[in-house]
C-alpha cells in the first residue's frame, strides 16, 4: 500500500479548473440553447437577451474555471494539512488504473 501524503497545490488547482470549465461549458450550452428553444416555442421574436445568453458559452466556462481553481487550491491546502494528522490516504497501486497508466508512461 502506498500513501498519498501530499498533493501539489498548483497541479490540483489546474485539474479542478479544467474539470469545472468543462462543466461550465455544458451549463452554458444548456442555458443558451434552453433560452433559444423557449423563445422559439413561445413564438417570441429573438431579442438582445437571447443573443446575450449565447455569451454564456464563453462566460460560464471562464467563471466556473476561476471558481474551480480557487476551490482546488483551498482543497489541496486543506488536504495537505489534514494529511499531517491522519498520515494520508492509502492507495493500492495494483488496483488504481491511473497509477498504473502513469507508471507505464513515465513521461
């Protein structure tokens, strides 16, 4: 058994920001297309609000990524502090697919 005693803060913050940006893109697509479909089915002519809703395709991933970076940094710092008390998380490299991939491809 290996123990994960420390997480690199910047790496985890980037990872969390990337995952949250993808989630923000999905949310932006749902928001913008949902508003468009609502106006098309209600018979409302397209207006400036509909066009601005499509800016959510840029704004939501950016906002989600910023929040993900901040929360990822805080989470990694908190984990590193807590790991001092509980001595880290036990990981079994034989059953962890990610660790096996990294061991096979060291670069």
